[in-house]
C-alpha cells in the first residue's frame, strides 16, 4: 500500500478545517434566526419608537411585514428630544411599551446610561464602522445626517465659496450667515477635533461675525436657497441634495471634518416582544433594509451600501459624532449659549 503523500495530507487538513468551521458558524446563525422567528410568531407584533418620519418608516415596515407576515409593526413617531422625554416618563411610571428605539446618538446615550437599551449585537453590526456602533452592543447607527457649510450658488460662486471652517472667519461673510439656535452637538465635536483651546478660540471669533440664529435645519436650508443668507453654517447635506434635485440654488462644502450626526437603533430593555424586536433590528441593519433606507433619501451607515448620490459619502472626511461627549452635554450647551449668545 502506497504511503499518502504528507503534503497532500497537510493540504487536505488545511482545506477541511476552514470549511467545517464556516459550516458550523453558518448553522449556528441559522439556528439563532429560526429561534427568533419561532419566538416572534408567538409575540405577533413589534412596537417601534422612532425619530424617522412616518412615511420613511412605512416603507421599511411594509417590507419587514412582507418578510415576516405573522408580525404587525406599529410606530410612535417624534423628534429625538420629545422621544427621549416620552421614554423617560414611561420608565419612571414602570411602563414598558416599546420594543425598538431609533433616536439620535446624543439622546441615545441617555437611554444607555439609564439602562433602557438592552444589549443586543445584531450579526449585521460587524459590517458597520466601529465609531458607528456601541462597544457594549447596546446600539448600532441606523442612518446618518452629515452636516457642513452650505451656500447659495446665485450669490456665491464656487471659486469664492468657503472651502473649510476657518474660511467662515473672513470679514466678507460678516452678517451673511445663518445658524441654528441649538448646535451643541456640532460645537462639542468641533472642540474635540480642533482641540479645546483652539476650538474655543475659533468659536469666539466666529461669534463676532454677526450670525443670525433660527430654529430648524430645514428652515435654514430654505432661507439660504431663497437668498436671505449667503451661507448656512451647519446644514445637512442630504437635505441640500434633495433641494438641488428640485432646482434650488444651494451647494455644500467638503469641510474638514463633515460632522456625521447619527441616529441609532437598538432593542429596548424589558421589550414586551423581545424576539420580534431583534428580528426588526436585524432587518433595519441588513443590506436589504439599508438599501430601502437609501430610497427614502437617507444616508446609510452600512459600509457595503452606497448613498444616493454617492458623493454624500465618497471622498468626504466624515467624523461620526462622538457619543461619549453627551455625558458633558450640559457643559457644552452652556458654553455654546455663552459664546454665541443664541436666543
């Protein structure tokens, strides 16, 4: 009997081990999913508290219910500030009604600190950048809202438009800019990026530029497009892209950095329908869910799904808003008000 060549034996072992390991992993994931499905069938519904709009949510919920027809999804929709207050009020009253939370990252930090987010690391979360997910597995970013300088293209040529944040200090922009009354999150992240001392120095100089303050980023984008102001200090790039498609004379700057406000999603602690909640979170973070999200003009966070248009992300120095800064929110809020005297 001929001896089996040792090189072929080694090769067969090397080839066999990864395959069997992969098969075991795939089987484990399949079993996990099947258990969630069986549990969700008994629960029958999932309650979604989200800051995403009702129309955007409907697109996602219909696709989810088509995939899992035994589940009925309902949404309570509110802005992140109002949503946070509702969740905290219900928690104090001992009411556990929500299964899934979708909320801005800074407000999400409060829910983590209060123990209102369950730990659930969706298998899809590994596709997301580390700075867009919680290290402890409480949440993963669902979508983002990059924010930067915007300008009116009829009043400001591309050549003379600001290229970066320091350019806003040019005297020619004095009295020509609009900014939201409440930009604490941007303020905190810019201080982190610039360094606290240099950042505060920059902010104090910016405050001398006679900035007009208004409430609401959509309103500010409309005011810039209407020509009431030449520049918007912090405007959302997805909103400006939508306006550009309809012919509005507005453009945005690839500043360094473009702060990416992000909106997280996760399972509520003590969720009444925990299996359905996990299925819903998995779906929202899946490639299918993120591709549907793109169709609603949102910017996806999942790295294998392209934004529409891709220029919203490609070649842009996106800096995810640092959720750890939220613990000092009050300090940053007071500093912002003191520096800009925003009323």
